[in-house]
């Protein structure tokens, strides 16, 4: 059996030639009443894990009474400072991730938090996690998808259009692995 690649051992840099491609939705774009329709889908389909990436979509979920299992935020929306997001009883973890990158540190942190959420899935009172990024969270959708179990929902905002829902399946994970493999790599020497 082929051993799966350990993506968390290296830093990835987004090459210029991939930027336009990644501006397109990487999942299902919900444009009509995006938060309301997204939360209805979550209610109906009951994913085992929800991860929201981006301050605006996290805040919209909270305003609608929904707390994601994991929220990945950077204190900005469209590169402008965004209000502080407060999630009662959430565990806040900070890590660094510069713009146009996915660092080994942030990838490892996301993988660990997903693991903790899955391990505690029998315990319905698991605490929500807020991963606060010093830098930029945009590309952290990649480790969120690749590290999540099948059936998880990954949600991020599509500026001026709505929200993108990624339902994690084996095929989706494969697609995201192929995309991340096209990014430039800097191996850590640990």
C-alpha cells in the first residue's frame, strides 16, 4: 500500500501562474441568501465537522446563531481590518502564515485541531476552536480539506459573490492534493 504524502512537513508558496485559477470557487458557490442557505444545508446534512475560513463568513455564521467547529481567521476582510470575532467558550490558538503561503506550522496546527475535534466527536459538548492567523488565512482551505475526514464541510467566502461550500470526499481531497503539489515548496530542515 502506497504511503500518503506528508504535506505538513514543508512550506508552500503560491506561484503567480496559479493565482487566477484559485480565484475561482473550489467548491459549490452559494450566492442566494448565502449564510441562510448554507446553515440550512448544515442543519439538513449534519456534517461531522465544519470548518469556516475567513472572518466575514465566520461572523455571518455567528450572527445567525451557528458556531463552527473550527474557525480560521486573520482579523481582516478583503485585506482591511475586521472587527474582533468573539465566540463564547472557544479555544483560541495563534499561528503564523504569511500571505500567499501555507506554512508547515499552520498546516500542522490545523491537522492537530481537526484531530482533536474528531477525537471528541462522541462528546457533543466539544469546545469550538478559533485559529487566529498572524498573516493571511486564504490558502488554509487546502490543509483544512486535505486533513478533514470525508463528510466534513469546509466553507469560505467568495468576495462579492457569496460563500463556497466544499464537501470533503475522496475525490475532493485528491483534487486539492494535486493543486497543492503544483505550488512551490520550501522543505523545512527539522
